């Protein structure tokens, strides 16, 4: 199956944006430039290039494009355990397609309504709207949490308990600035550092 270069979540938005730009050009000429800027922004936001994950069997890969904002041991509230937490912050210029960090089976799925504070802040993990998956793997349990941001108002998740995921498999999308938290067993070893830019489906976050 051919991978779409533009995420299906953006097709209607792009259709509306370019239609508005064309109509504005016909009606007001050069004054239509802001409409074309918005259409170009929407086009880059909803791009969704295919990614090939690294073959390393012990690798946990980035679930999203963005910047690392957390690498620390914390309490995983979903599985009630100590865990290594690695968080990826996505700004509006990053690809917002979310990909599974590991191979495994989904054992649990939790949605929590919440606020929309800046996803770059630590409190976003506990206060913002979020969607968490418990993924059981041969090497241990992983919790992967989609978190809405300051502008984001829509978390999309296309999998449920009982589904199998492969590393790099697309499973969701978050619109307009957000974050993904990954909780790993404390035995995992982080391969990234705070401030580092990562590529979803490709960059190795940790090894175990």
C-alpha cells in the first residue's frame, strides 16, 4: 500500500485552504497573499513522509518528530511503577503523525480530558488532555501517551486494546503543537538528551 505524503487528517483542511486562496485571488488579487500563506502552512503541517525504523531489536524509537524535553526516572501513573520517562515536544512545524516506539500488543487504553497548557511544560503530562496506551512487549511494558498542547484541540488514536503494533507503525495524529511521553522500564538506557531533535519512526530513544 502506498504511503500518503499528506496525512489524511489534513485533506479537508487543505481542500478548504486552497479553495479559499483561489477564490480570494479571483476576488481581491494580491490581497489574497495571507490565504496562500495559510494554505502553505497547512500543507507543511499535514505532511506525513514514510519512515523506515532502524532494524536494531533492542531499540525503542521516537514516536514523533520534535525536541526532547524530558529524560528522567518518574512514577508511571498508568501502570503504577517506577519508569524512565522520555518526552518529545512537537511544535507546529514538526510532522504530527504518531508512530509506535516498539513492537507489542496493546493491553490498555486510557483517555483523560484536561487543559491545554503549553505542551513544553512538565505539568502538561498531568493536566492536559491526553490519550495513553499500555503496550506489552517481549522485553517489558511501555506506556505511550499522546498529549494535547496549547493550540492542539484534537488527539486522534486509531488503535485499541488487543491490537498489535509494529515499531514505526502509524497509530495516531495530534493537530497543531503537542507532545508524546514514553515510559519505559527503569532498566532501559536512554540514547537521547534534553534539547536533542528527533525524527519519529527513525531516531532511537533508548535501548533495553
